[in-house]
C-alpha cells in the first residue's frame, strides 16, 4: 500500500504562483510514475501531468509551459509548480501514483486551489 498526502493549496490571484507538494509513504518501491489530476466543480477529473522516476514528464495542453512537475526520489516527494495561474485552474488537485505510466493505483485526498480574477 502507498499513502499520498497533498499540501500547498490555497487562494491566489490571477497571474500568481503556487507549489503543491505530495508526500508518499508506504511501498514506494512499487511506484514508477506519479502525477497530478484536478477536478473543477461540475466537471470530470482531468490529468494535469505525470512524471516517471527517470524524470520523463508530460503535461496537458492547458497547463503546458506554466506548470512543472518534479520528483524528489530521496524524500519521496512530488511537486507541482504552478505559475501564471488563471481562474480556470481553480479545482481540487489530486496526487496520483502508479506502477506504470498507464496505471493509477493510488490517490491522495486532494487539495483545493482557488484562483481569483
């Protein structure tokens, strides 16, 4: 089992920045890919981006160039640096972990990000 705990959400103005953190614990050795998803009110959960242990990352078109995911293997931490935030980035952000790029085995509880206009 793997436990994920997000932190760092909050209220920020348009154009501002936030850094979300995800602390992973448990059977981390089974995890080869981690990611961030988000879910806005009334919408489906969507992928923000993913990263592998080797550092390969991919992002959704809506955040590409503004958001960056990083993985600190030594500390079992994954980060989501969000810059140039827009009101449409408002959502609950979830950390995910999987045994491969194509699988999500674990979810965090989520952290709220609100971007005011």
